[in-house]
């Protein structure tokens, strides 16, 4: 119900919304929780396990009970969600409806459903667990349901940087931000609330002689006017990471109807040189029988709803606590004209002066009634038990500092007897200072002073000083609290969200799960979406009592990020669909797509697999035709994706000699050489060709896959291994478009666009030249990856698209055309050329038959290790060709090789297959693979077995070069 | 984690590729023998505490030697590998 003349939302716009299909209205600034309370709705959900009716417990992100589904988003905290015009919210975990829930029967079965019940009961028959029990339990228990659909709503992620991050905009945070702002520091003030001010919005005790929210407003106005201060409301700092990096979740669009152009939430990574944690404190509930009925709320929350939102859960309220702060709730309620049925303080020694309501000290609440909402409480104290009719019971077990973020880097909090709670350990997070009630300073005056102290401390680190500031006057009443104690009787809930009771925790201790971490896992305490924010400390106290040890000795469970739930969609924002990874396109991409090429991913690049022609039904038909075309006419292929690295300097030749296993200093100008690069452990890293463009100028090509790795490696060699060499290396992969022109007519084709003489005499095999390509300065390399006479022509990338269209058109006039990766692969397998399928990181130069290339005359990366014992043995698996004995025999990559008559077992393994293709040139399948002692076994028949695909084929072992072993076609 | 590139300044760790400790700065001679090369290629200490590591700053192409505490994750400074290698 609304309380007359109360609340900061008075006079605000009326906002209609629905809950479970019924229309309600609230005021702008209301959360769903405050709006529902204002409308007299106490029952908002059913509990996780027992389906007990539950209502709003808290007024913040710690809420365990009031979880609802808003516009399809499950487990939304009603205490955080702001209402907006036409918002539709639904209750969870109730069927057929909230007031009448069939599985409420679970509550009657509660004596049998305690902690560990699943593990003990659903033991047999074993297969039933997966098929029957678990699906049933999952349906019966649980909170909101996922839609099962992809989340189409927009999310965002972003970075921010600042000198000082202030976490929390209550009295301590505001004071710290104000001091830092005035000192000129670059400040971000983040607060999870929709309106900044923290408890200042929820209290009535004046600050600086004004209502506390007015003081907060004036500070916020000053901060908002400072160019060096950024205010981030609705932003919960969720995690602390190394080096002053903080995760934070901003609710950007959740307080309005979803819009395509507005992210729902944004996940921030905030890098701060220093931080002040002013996250406040969370109130603890108390344990007594049936302490979970709708209408039983935290005392501080009751005060917040009254003072900030002007609502209360009912006209008759009782307050129950073990500390002084609870008294303030009774006072505020009475001042607002509400009937306070009683202020019940467990402590016999508690004193209240001049109260206008009954005060029962040394008394306890021993039970409650009301099926769907609190109707009455039973109080036992001086003068015997009595029954009080109330709609709302405000409970307070004292305040627990929000230490969560201080523990994210591994620090444990320390027990504080005065607070009866844990407080942050000093220096828990490098660069972070904790201030205010998060540090255990619970009065407003102490928070304000502590905020200023924290600011001065961190500003000193930042080389700034706080200008003289006066602390505003504020309440500074003592805050005594009694230790947490447990009442008599059953159904005393501790973790409301996971339905864990005092009895469950005692059972855990009794059954040997006595470490706090074991208790947590046995009972599931603190493992729900609220991570036990209200439950943890009471649970530790119950466990400590059960074990007869102090809470300090029991310790806490581990606090891990995130502080509040973070949607995966926010963490991975931008990573869906096309945004999953960057895309790299060649200059011929558009033309290839226009021709209907099937594009495939090669790393981040997109390359054409094949270019289908009308009438071709399968990729194989297109591929076979393209192979034939290259073998008998001419084909054009974009090879720009290969890494191109420009190497210049007086020591360029020495550098390459050191990087490559073979020698490049002897390479004449205008020549290209195949090079093999080793890792320091002696295995092959990459291969490619390198051209000598000048005395001090080389151009290296790498495989597409290894381009980045090789570039990193060359930088490593130049900077770390050989800083003595005067050489510069630079990736020019994207600066040049390069096309392969291959086939018997390749020279004729290329000659049509290049004026320079391309004859064997002028440009022999493995020659290179700088040429004019249609008036553009380009380069031609006489190299072949197909076994045919072939050239690669390169032009600056801006001319790539034009040259590609020209080359394809000319090729077609010669009976050729473009070819894709599939044909490229067939052509190279027929010729026995290797790719990373063969040099896969576990093969040596010896294995691929190139050990003679490893020059003995010089040192190179990997030279010493490549001579290690075991790397040059004749029985190593060596590269071979494989051809099925029966022409139609099937070969599969990944299959294993065995002796002709040996069983296909691990110990009999002789090798494996790395690459296969259907070869139109030989009218059979061909393969490359590795076979023990393979070079000496040409002509032998081995058995290929692919257990995954049930393939068995007899193969003849051959030389890896099937086509034109003498190389006449390439050279001629 | 934040790492300082001597050329570019402090950057998020996502901009870097880490290679391992700085053993590679002490490359044995070609003929140092199998044992020395085995130790160089394969054997690494795994100290709890300060460790010098080789990091590559992908955007600028600099190899740097970063001193980092494996217990606290604190970064205690970095120098260009080119200088450390001389």
C-alpha cells in the first residue's frame, strides 16, 4: 500500500504494467517490487524446492525471493527491475498459478526432502537417474525457464579508463568521488541503483542539516557538472581482475521497452589506476520458524520502501531485530503514521526511549502464520507468549559489509566481533581502498568521513591532494549488534533462494560435511543466482554453532565474480554470427562471389572452394573440371592470402640463412628459392618461397595458415636471437594482390597483360622480375604449386580486383578460367607438394625427405635440435604417396596404415594418411601420408583402416610425387 | 592483466602473445651438445614468485621481457627484448 506524504516518487508519472496478466500501476522511479508492494501485492513467487509462497525480502540486488520473468527474461530481480509503460512481468515456479501451485505439495513432504535427499534416495536402479529422476527433479525444482531460443536482443561491451573508480554512490562513495573530482582526478562513479545515493535515499536522519537525499542530490549535481567525472548509474561492478581491471554490467535498456538500436546491457571493462570500494553492507535476516512468508522483510528494506518509494507491505507492522539499527525502522514507520504492533529486540539489555509503540526486549518471534502472506506472528518473551496480527514483519540480524569484490583476487575477509560479521582484509586488492559500511563503518557520519579519508589516500598515490573540505554533519548513533542465534523449531530458512534451512546445515555438519565449503556443496547454500548474499553469514553462524566453534574459525566460502548475474550475451556481445571473428577478404572476393563461387574459411580469410558452372551438380564435378583445365589449358587462382614478408637491410641475407634451414645468401638476384623453416626444437615450422629482389631486399612468402606465426617468429629472431643483424622485416600481405596463373597456356595468358619477355630464357623456372602489368608496377614469379608451368603475378592491392577480372577473362578466351582451393589441393597432391596437413608440427625435414636441405655449413634456428638422436632414424614415419590397389579403392585422411595382414591395433600401427583426393589426372584416389621407414618401402602394399568411417583399403606405397617426377612440365 | 609495452605504453594482456620464460635469451652455440640443447629447448623452471618472460606485443611487433610475479600476478616492469638480448 502507498503511504500518504512519503517517498521520493511522490507526484511522479503513473506507469501501468502487468503482473501475471493483471493490470497494475506504479510511479516513475518504482522498481517492480516497490510498485507491487504499493498495489498491496505481497506474494510474488514460489520457492525453488518446496514451492513455498514468497514475497519481497530486500530492496536491492541481494534479493533471493522476488525473481520474476520480465518480457521473457527469467530470474529478473523485482527489486532491481524498474517498471516501464506496459511492462509484462510473470511469476515463476508456480503451476497452474501463483496462488494455487500444485507442487506446493513438496512443502508437505519437506521432512523427506532435506539436504542430500537426492543423493540418498535416487540411488537405484542406476539408469533411472538420467532418464527418470533427474528430468523430473529438474522440472519440479528450479526458478525461471529459458525460452530455448537464441537471444536476439542487442548487447554491448566496452572499455573505460580512469584514475579512480568509485564503486557505490552512497555516503562514502559520494564523498570520495566529490573529493577526487574537486582534486581534478579522472573519476568514474559507478552505482548499481537506478538513482544514485545508496542508503541516503532510504533514510530520514539529516545530512548537513537537510534530508539526506537532498544532500546527495547537491553532490551529484556538482559531480555531473565536472568534466573529469563520469557518473554510471545502473552499473554494477561485478568483478575485480589483475592490474586494476574491473568488470561492470550496465543496465542500458532494461528500464524501457526493448529497442533494436539500444543494447539491453553493456559489459564494461574498466581500467582504473586506483579504486575506492564503497559497496555498502547487506542486512542479514533472522532464523525463526516459518520466517519466509510474504510480508517478512529485512528491516532496512522496509525503511527503504517507506522512505524512498512511499510504500509498505501492509498497515500493521512489527519489527524484530538483534541490533540498534532495527529500532530506526520502527521509528520511521511510526513517524509516517503507521501502526507499529511491536518492536521486538532479542537483547534483554536493549533500551528504547520514548517509543510510541510497544517495545518487547529479550523477546523472540517463535512462529508465524498466513498461507499466502503473513497474518500473525507469535512472540515469546517476558509475560509469556502472545500472538500479534501483522501484515509485515521487519527483521534485522545486523549488517554484513559487502566484502565480495575484495576477495576476487584471493584474499579472505577477517572476522570482526563488533560487527558480528566479516570485514575486508587490508590490502586485499592492490590499488583498492575500502570505505564506509563496506569497511564496517556503519553510521552515516563514519561513512562520510571514511569516504573522504579513502579519497585522500588514493589521491596521494595519484600525486594529487584533496582540497580542504568540510564533513557534513550526520547521524552517528551507536550500532550494537548481538551474535546471530537460532530459534527453536523447524522451517527456519537461511538461504531463501535455494530453500536451505537451519536443519539442513545441521544435518550437513552431522553427516561429516563440516568444512564450510563442503557444507555449501552438500546443502547448495549460497549456490543460487543471489550467491547467498543474505544467507552466507547466518549459515556460517549456524554451522559454527553446530560444530561448537566460533564463526571466525568456520570461515567463509570463496567469493568469486560476478557479484550479480551477467548474461553471457553481454560478455560475448558482438561475437554472434558475422561478428564472431574478423573477416578478411581478398581483392577478388566480390568477383568470385558474383560467379557463384562456394566460399570457405581459411583462417580469417575467405577463399573460393570452386567455381561451379551450369550443369555441375556437385563440388567434385567443378573441381575435376578445374584440375583438367589447369593440366590442359590455364587456370587463375587468387593466392594473396599467403603471407608476404618484406625483408630488407645489409644483413638480410645472413638473417634468412639463420631463419631458414637452407641457404639464401647464395641466391642470385632475380631468383626464387623454396625454403624450409624449423622451430628451435628441430621440427618443421613452415615452408614457402623467398625471392631475392635486390642485394639487400628479399620477399618471403609463408603459408596462409602460418603467416602470423612466421611474422612473430621473424620478429623474434631479429630482436631476440640476432639483434646483431641489421635487418628490417615487415608484413606486406595486405599490400599486394597476387594471382597464380598455371597451366600449359599460362605464359600466353600472362604475356597478354605483361610487356616484359616471359620466355624461358628471360624468365626461367624459379626466376622473378619486376614488371609493368598493364602500366602498373608489379612483380612476376615463375613458381608452381601445381606441377604445371606457372607464374604468380603481383600488383599493389588497389589494382587486384581489376587484374583478377582481366586474367579470368583472358583465361576463358584460352579455354581456361578460375580455379578454387579444391582444385589447388588436388593439383598439389598429384605433384606431391606438402601443406600443413603434412608439416603439422610433429614432422622433421628428415620425415618429409628434405633433410639434405638442412645446411651443415651454417647455424640456423632448429639446426642443433634437428640432429638429436631419434630424429634421423630410418624407422621414423616418412612421407610417402599412397595409391589404392583397386582403382576404385577409397582413401580417407586420418586413416591409419598397417601391414597388409596385420591386425588393425595400436601396436601394429605403421603410419597414417594426411591428405587425399580424387585425381582426375590418374583416374583414381591418391593420398599422402607417413609410413615407418616409408622411403624404402615404395612398391609395398599396406592396409589403410579408417575405423571412424569403416573404410579398409589396400594401398600401394609410392613416391609422394605422382605427376611428372622429372619436373619437365614446370620447367618447360 | 595490464602489461606495459616499452614502445606503446600500458595495454591489456589481450594485445599480447606470451611465449614463456626468457630462456630463449640464452641460446647455446650450435655445437654446445645435445644436453645443453635439450635443456634449452625443453627444461623450464616454474618458480612461485618473480619470473622474466618473453611477451610479444601483436599490434607493434615488439618482443619484450616482462618481469611478472606468478603468485600475485603483479607486473614489475618490462624492457625491449632487443636490449635484454645484447
